[in-house]
């Protein structure tokens, strides 16, 4: 039963989080080069080199952890109640991740003048939507099983 629709939503949520690891959240263009905020840290891109200015190890680790939880949750299809609980827990973690990223965006060096938001700024919200759709699919499966049990 791995081909169920919630498996696709959970896989897309995990994929979205793994994309968040490489896509920039915020970019600031200045005369010395580009300053980029990613989940892994702040990067200064000069003429020919890119160097890491700050490291956000815990944010990077939490993003990987939530992505692994989303993908691992696909294989909990035999226990729908557990799968629903894990999905709700993942949504709570994603909200925490989005707030945490917002905190780092707020404290970006040099302020917010001249910055552009990258695709990474919208990916946590997209992952929350995918997890909510997976939750809805799990709930529909549960209702279908209950209705089939009533017919017996």
C-alpha cells in the first residue's frame, strides 16, 4: 500500500525539506559580493570564491531530521493512528522551523535593505501544506476502512 496518495504527499514534504538545504532563503547584494542566508549558515560570495561567514548547525540538523521523519513516515502505513500522530508532530516541527528561520532572517547582518527572498523562504510553508494534505489522506483512508468494516 505504499502507492497511497499520502505517501506521495509525505515524499514531497521530505523532498521540499531536502531542497531547503541547498536553496537560499535570503540574498543581499552589496559592493563586496552577495551575502546569502541558507539553512546551513551565511555565505559570502565574492568575485571567484564563496566562504562561510556563520554556521547554523542546529538549524541544518533540524531540517535534515524533519525531512527524514517525513520520508520514514511513509513506511508507517500499517498503523494509521501512529502515522497521523507523526504527521501532526511533523507539522509542529515545521512551524517551529519556519519561526526559527524567520528569527535568523530578522537578525541578518546589514539589515533587510536591498535583500531578496529566495525559494527557500517559501519551502517550509509548502512542506506544511504537503503534510496537511498527507494528514487528510490518512484520515480518508481511516474512514474508508471503517465504512468497509461496517459492511461486513
